[in-house]
């Protein structure tokens, strides 16, 4: 039964992201979003640790010390800022967040909004994704320009709503795409 519930959850999430991506003109990204979640390494973990109100990857991490599903997922999906972590070019060569292409930052925005809708259900508000982002903000290894763009879209959503933010993204962020 958990496998079916997990399947419904990830499919609903994909449909929400698809709707968000389509609304801003990212049709291909909407169609291809999170297909790796159906791969055995991700799906089996999701079914085993399914809870319904949060990602099963944290439960896998708590149980085993690492989430192999998450490592697989973030390494194949460019809308996750973790995909873009690499060694810096400065003299220290420390791990750092690289600047993400704008279209993937927009997909990340759509993903975060969809995740909040999916997990919060009726408790979701246009401020939900910004509030969730702000809880972890100091911990993210994200390029400053990428973080600023994501925060700008999430703040716009909290202030003006989804329709106005989709219009803002199409006209002001993706206008050169």
C-alpha cells in the first residue's frame, strides 16, 4: 500500500510542477521533471519510507546514515542547487555553489511551490515556499545570484500570488529565453 501512496504522491507532485512550468513557458522541463523518482533506486526507498507529509529521503537518512535515493536524485536533476556544487576556482578550491542557468532556477521555484502544495495540502498559502526556504537559508551551499533569484520569485509569490508571479517570471526573468 505504501508503494501506491508513494506513486500517487510523486505523480501528483510532478503534475503540480508541470502545471507551474507550463504556466511560465518551460514546457520541456515540465514534462521531464523528476522522472528519476520512478527509477528503482529512488522509488523503492520512497515506498519503504513513505510518510505522506514529508520526503522519505530524510527517513532513509535517519535509518541508514545516508540517502542513496537523494544522492541519485540530485545528481540527475539540474533544478536542484546541489547538482551545481563543485570545487571553486579560487586558490582554496573549496566546495561551492555554482551559478545555475536561469531556466533551472525557475524550475527549482516551481518544484518548491509544488512540494509545499503537495505536503501542506489545505494549509498551503502563497507564503509557504518562502517560509520553508527561509528556515534553511543559512545552510544552503547556493551561489549568491542563484539564491537571490530564487528568493526574489518566492517573495513575489508571497506578496502578489501565483498568477502575478507566473506573469512576472515570463516577462522579467525568462524574457530572453
